[in-house]
């Protein structure tokens, strides 16, 4: 081959090489472009996925919010917590039902009163209406004839059957603790509670009955509870045992 041919060949070869290089370069760039485009597509696809995800989430949130708002806009729940009426929870035995005699006179109380006093009758206890009625008739008779009271002294009396027995009621003044009679209702537990406690039923009914008096505005909400002995040094009423029990009730002045 002549040198010129070789040169042309070389030039051609170089040219081909250059072309190859160029083509290779182009391909490389094309590949790079394709790679970039693929990457971009991937990114775009990924972006699209993210966008789609975000849109989906927004739609879901909007649906959720719409549901929440729908729920919020629902009518108020018709079921409510009902606190049992303490007045309804207690069985009251009227004066006529236990055989009371009429009072000689009545003195109305200035209502609502600010205090409630606790007593015991210092008699035998009782566990049913006939027993308790017999106790109350004896107490009323003694107080009206021997002690010259107008009526049975207590506003209400409590049997160990858990019944409340009507004495002078919410509206008339009691006759047990002098000046405090016009400031309080007297609740008397039937029995002697120096060493024994009244029944759970009696204690529970007494608390409910006081609460009933508060609900009916016969007693102020911030009333004070006390035992007879606190206002009269001559008596141990309502007995050591019952006194130690009421000293732990709310509204007792030293209650903690
Ligand atoms: Zn008393």
C-alpha cells in the first residue's frame, strides 16, 4: 500500500475512529440522555405517584372530615346518665300509716334550714313497719304526755328496715335541741346506737333523705350536719357508735 493510501487509510481509520468516537460519544450521550430521561421518567413517575398519593390522602381526609362533620351534625345522643332521685329512692311511711296522733300545735320552719341534726331514740330498734310503728307510737305518747311536747320531737325517724317515718316533716319545727330546732331538721335513728351501728339500709336512707331535702330546697346546699351532743352537753345522743359514723359524712364540720 502506498503511503498516501496508508495515510488515507489512517485518516479514514482515524476518521472512522473519530466517527466511532463521535458515534460512541453520541451513543453515550444518547444513552446518558436516555438514562437521564429514564431517570426523569422514574422521577416523574415517582412524583406522579407522590402526587397521586397526596391527592388520594387529601380526598380521604376530605371524606373523613365530611364524615366527621356528618357525625358532629348528628342530633345529640338521647341516652343520658340519670342520677336516681333520692326522694324516689326512699320509702316514706306517713304519719297516718304508722298511727300517729295529731299534734297539739305546729310551728312552721323558716325554710330552707342551714343545718341537719342526728339523734337516736334510745329505745329498742325495729326492722319492719309494725315494729317501727309500735316504737313510734310509744315515743310520741311519752313525749306528748310526760314531756309535754306538741308532737313527736323529730322531723323524721329512720328504721333499720331502711324506711323513713314521718315525724313533724320538712315544714314544721322539731322539739329536741332548743334554739337549734328552728335552724335544723332532726333525723332520729330508731334504736340505741351507743355500742351498735344502725343497719346499712338505715344509714343509706338517711343520707338519701337529707339529699332529697336539699333537692327540694328544704335544706341549703351548704348545710352543716351535727350530732345532738355537740349542742347539748347533758346528752350522749346519738350514741358513740352512730356519732363516730356521721362524723365521717360530708357536711360534718370536721369532715376530712
Ligand atoms: Zn338527740
